[in-house]
C-alpha cells in the first residue's frame, strides 16, 4: 500500500471525539505508542532506586491458576507460594501471543510477535529490534545471562544475542531439562561474585511436558490407569462444553488435538486424569524454581534482586475441551505475571484491576534499571502500579496468534476475538461470563460494543511496524470483513 | 517442488516395557549371570532414554545413571551415584554423589556428598557452575531419594501387601512430600531376557507416576515415568560417551571450530 493511501486510510480511521471520551484519556497513550510521555521521565528514572540484580523466570505453558497461594487447590507449590507472598501478582495478565516462540519474542523485546517477525515457532527476532539482553548489555552495568529454553529460532542453544548462555537445556523433555538447568543456575548463583550486578533469565521447559503426556496418553484406556487416584482427580471445569459455532481456527485446533484423535473419544475420567497430570508437572516446575530461589537466598540476594515470573502461554486444561495453547480462551492466553523486590514492591498483593501484557515486561525492567526503553514499545512500565503509586491508564491489551491471522482485544468488560477471512467473531462479557460460554458477537444488543472493539484493534494495528515476510499483514491494515 | 514432510505417528499409549521395545529403546535385557542378590554389593547402569511422543523421531538416549551399592553393615549401606546428561550444544552435566543410607525398606539417606558439574564441548569444566552439597537428614526414616529407591525397590517383596508411604528428596535436594509406593503385579513382556516383569508404582506430589520394573530375581531392569525411562544396560556408558563425541563433533562442525 502506498504511503498516501495508508495516510488517507489512517485519517479516516481516527477515533471520533465521542469515541475518544468513551475510551478514556488513555487512548492518548495507546495512540502515541503505548508509552506515557513524561518530560521528567529521565530524571525520575535516575532518582529511583535500582535493583542490584534481576532474575527473570520464564515458564512454558503455565496456566495462570496453578499456584496454591493464588488459590489453586490442586497443587502443592511451596516455592511459587513463597514468591507469591512477596510479590505483586497480576490476575489479568495476558500473553502477547499464546504460542511459544512468538510469545517469547514479544516478552523479550516489548514488541509484538508480528513486528519481531516471529509469527510462528522457530523464527529469529528481526535484527533491528533489540532483545532484553542486547539492550541491557548496551545500556546498563548488568551482566546478562541466559539458561534454558530460547526457541528464537533454536529451542536450545549456546548462542543467544545479548546473553552469555550458562546452560542450553535439552530438547523437548522438561523433567530432565529443567533439573539440569536449575542445577546450573544454582551453581551460577552460588559462585557469582556478590559485587557485580547480574540479569539472569532462567527459562524453564515445564509444564510443557504435558504435550508429551498427551501423545503418550492419546488413546483412552477406558478405565483409570491408576485406580488409586480416583479420589484425587480434579473435577472438570464448568466451561467444559464448547460452542459448535467457533471460528474455524479454533475448531480445527480442537479437532487436531489428542482428545479427538484417538480410536475412542476421551471419557470424563481421562480428561480429569489429564488435568491431574498437568498439575504434577506444575509441582515439578515449582521444585526446580525453588532450587534457584533457595540459591538466591543462600547467597543473600533475595532483598537486592528483582524477581519476575511469567509464562509464554497457558494451557487448555479441558476448558472448552481444549488442550495446549494457540487459542484466545483465557486458559491459553492468560499467564502468571509476578514481580518481587522486597522493600520496593508491595508484597502479597494480587492486582485484579489492571490489564497487563507480556509486552509490559521490557519497559518495566528498563524503568527499574533506570534506563529508557527501546523505541516503539507496545507495552508500558508497570513500576508505578507495582510500587502502589498509581494505576495504569490503559483500556485494552491485544494478543495475536495463528500465523498473524488471529487477534484478541481485551478491555475491562469484554474480550473480542477475530480471525482474518473468518466471518465468525467472538465477543464475551468477561464480567458476567468469565468462562467465555456465550458468544455475543451476533447479538444486536452488543453491536456497538463489537464496533468499539474493532476500532480499538484497527488503531492498534495501524501503529505496528510488522516485519517483512510476515504473512497476512495487509489484511490487518484494512480490517475489512470478507 | 512440494516440501516433503516427515511422517510422525503419535505413540498414543504410556511407556510400558513392551512399548519401549516397540520404540527401539530396548532390544533385550541381559540374562543374569547367576542369582542376583539385591542385599549384597552390586553395580547397575541405566541408560536414560526420553520420548517425544512420536514413533519415528525425537526419541533419544540422553545420559546414563550408574549406581554402585556397598553393604557397610547390617544397618547401613552406601550408594555411589554417577549420572551424566548430555545437553544441547554438547554441554554435559555430571552429578556424583556418595550416599550413606539406612538399611530400611526405603534406603533412607543419612548423610551424603553431592557434586554437580558441567563440561563444555571441549571437555573443559565450567567452574562457575559447580555446586557441592554435604547434607544430613536427622530422624527421617520416612524419607528417601529417587536414587535410593533404585536400591530399595529391589529388596521389596512381590506382594500386593507391599506399600510404603514416604517423603521424597529428589536428587537429594528437592523435597516432595506425600509419596506412595506399592506393588502392582506381574506382567508378561515380549522382551528377550524378561518374559515377565514385576511392577511397583510410585505416586505422589511433584512427580508423574513412576513404574519400577523388576525381573523374578528382583533385579531392577527399567524405571519409566511419563516420557522418561531408565533402562538397565551395561553398555550405557559406552553408548553415551559415543553420543557425547558425536554431539561435540557436530557442534564443532557447525561452529567451524577445530578440535582442541
């Protein structure tokens, strides 16, 4: 599309004054790149205390409701509980993309996966967008280290731009991989000179082993493999049933998943056994995270280290009879997001009001480190919210998926989902229907809400600098329904 | 030209011994030379094999575990543990432990020394990642570790009454409570050297169900837990050393480096 044509299109898509007022003043922030401009930002950053060290824990495929201290009754997670009790955890935290590589690219750059050129698994981040390690190596005194899963493009590699890799991990097998990786981190933390600041990313594979579990338990045995577990199996979720009239991408994904591929359809017991198994993977992850946090504590670093924990995406967990990821249902697209820094960040607080995104991690870390963030951040710093000094003026977040064809807009009240070239849209009332069971997209009563969300998405899309060779980009410029 | 995609068939069912054979992880188990006496001194080596869930690809030998048992007295025994795991880019993790155990049904650890170290593609140790632990458990006759269970399970009776409840100290460091181990029964197999195998099952927090497979002489031949198997194999060390050489060669080739 020519620049002139694009400008014309953008001009005609501008929000009306009425719509602007309806959205709130934060539309300014959104339209100016998602970053609240502040003349004093540099001076403020310089005045604020900085954490001596930064530890970023990334888990793989962790459903948001998998921490006992957060209210999950199906797991024992002593390490995550301890971390939760000294953290602010966000209950409305969304991944920028519910798929491994794309999510990681966005979290580690603060730019969307389509901008990074990582619209599917196994792609490199576009070279003109710095990752966290590159940016911090250039701008700060932190020495930057990485351990575990990378997946941009290689899953496990000793060569990650901007980071010294202390451990590569092992392809595909979380149970073994994470144990060895956390031992490496333990050794690193114990041997690290106390004087030098570090930024360490510990990137776990678990609970991703549920993918292997699904392949090794695809066939429904018809009876519980371990009858001893009968009394322990978690119940099925309330939204176990699914709407037959979903977007095709979701219907295809479900049909391709193991519960629908075996010789016999899964019975409820097998679904419940799957959920039970997922929780055991969470507990394994918890123990390995505990090893690292203990090493941090043993070396006296707990109070001077900012700890961040998040996941690349969630897990279907039988909600809507989905397993794995790549959908915009909350189970797959919501992720844990915890920040802990004793004495600086509120402790044991669950933030249920703010909508936050993995895109916010990069600008937040830059803010804490006292440096400006790279240009064109799509997220915002959460520092003020973490320190209890004010809220975020933001009305919506966006997530993308399916090779740049799917988008989700989440506002405080609603979730809007659309896939290019698919006439089926979804609109859920997240306050009255948090299980996402009633699609309101075709309800005339909600036509204006749908239109508002479409408009939000349109403005979001127009700001993006999508990487060359990412497919389906032009379609998003127009957002015309086919 | 159309891109050729490799066919991948989902395994579909859990890793029971016959499935290990089907997937090529086990050809056979060596026949015992004479009777095996679990209560005496012995050394067993297990190949660590992982499964990606497909029949055709992604399944591999990633390491080995060697356990040497020494009977100290009627009340104590010592386990020497040596585990090697090969990671991507030819990084190797070695864990060595000497564990003094009670000679109770759980082989509960009393005291141990453990060292974890890493070596790089040039076989140089990475001292910044080395970790040593010397620990002691007091009054914990209801505690054991995963490695100790490799010993203990061989002394248990093949009896449906056999049942143990305990806390697990995985890798002698991670505490996992609420464990339960019990005898499941005997199962016929098609594996040469093991017409039938006895099975103990371990269930508990922080672990996927783990099955211990023993022959009639109480020799532990395999341990399976979801996508991971420990397979009794005297050749394990050679197989893994060969694999380490291969991955190092491949790593150097990719890096364009010459061997030191």
